[in-house]
């Protein structure tokens, strides 16, 4: 009899606990969630980023000899170009000197890429430019053949 009474109480407690946990979930699920995603109009104009060059080869360099090059670009689209971010594939290649100000159609600008020159043999690094162009990302590359003197 004692076991049956405890089992009955245990079942009742489980049901109560279930209801206490389940009812709040129902009240949250009744709320209407509104998620607004920005999707550009496919017929709208986008800025276009045109580079003077999209790759640079430093040639043969000694291991550890730091290098730097500049990438020039022009907004050849019809709306302002905004560079959101510029990142490289590793810490040995650092983009610097780029403006976050909108670049009006027809205007030009530039950014530099610094490479620490460390490695061995043929190395190639990609720098990704996040923009408001139709593709959303543009890339430039640097390369070098590194020798140990």
C-alpha cells in the first residue's frame, strides 16, 4: 500500500511538473515572430568595383623580407561603393589604408597589402574585399617565390 501511494504521488508530481514546463512553452509559441530580411531589388543598380590590377607577384624574395603593394580601384557603377571590410587568408598578409567612406560613381581609391615575406617556395595569398557590390565580395591576390639565403 505504501508503494502504491508513493507511486501515485510520483505520477501526480510528474504530471504537474510537465504542465508547469509545457504551458509556458505554449504561450511563447503563440507569439508571432516577424523577421525582416533585406533583399535588394534585382533590377536595382549596384556599384561596381573595378581594379587596376587584381594580382601582384613580388617575384623571388628572401625569406623574411617584408613586401608591400597597392591595389587601386574605381567605382564604375551608378551608386556609391561602400567597402565594409578587407581581410586576408592569414596573419602574414595585412590590408591597410582603406577608407570606409562611400566612394561615389567614377571616383577612385586604393588600399595597401603588407606581406611579411615568410615562407618557403611559391606562396600565394588572397585578400577578400567585402562590399555592397552585386557579388558582395571581391578578391585580389599576392604571390612570391621565397628562398632561404
